[in-house]
């Protein structure tokens, strides 16, 4: 689901927590290491993101945050922010020259600079596998 998070809305925050779980606390972050990616430039996108991204000529960026039951992709452009919640069971990731994230018929393709976020992408895949193993067991 894609939410406009430019302004704080408690209902949206509650829905994100219900879908992906609460954000990790300080202890978990310290134990796990990074739970967020660095910003990446958006190269291609599906129609659901068109209104936000094509609104002005400035480039849009995205970052990814880990949650217990999925990832939260945060998009920003100028003063507008959107969040795309993706539960692990709906997440597909492909890495070529671009990092391609697919879920629910939508996609984002993000530019990677050098080895940017390689360890973090691996961490996402490990969490997805672990989640799916616990879900099917």
C-alpha cells in the first residue's frame, strides 16, 4: 500500500505498524547494525508513483527501512513524502544495473552507485527468508 506521509496522520502510522510491525528499537538496531539504506535515485517506476515523481523536474529519491514483517520504502521529492509498505510475502527484488523492487503489481527501479547498499540488500533478503521460514513452519 502507498501512503502520503507528507503530514503526520495517526491512522496511517497505525496501519503501517499493523502491516509491517513497529520500527526496531535502539537495542535491536545496535544488535542488527543498519536497518535503513542510504538514499538512491529513482530511475524507473510504475504508474502508481507517476503523480508524485513527475510533479516537478527535480529528481526523486528513495530509501528502504527494515521492519519485522516487511520493508518500508520512503520516497521523497521536494517537500512531498510517500511510503510504500511491502510485506515480505509480497516482496520481489531483482538486482541488475538497477535495484528493482516489485510488489502488488507496482515497481520501483533504483540506481545503485558502486557497492552502495549491497550489504543492506543482502540483509533484506536474509530477513525475507527468515520470515518465510517462520511463517511456513
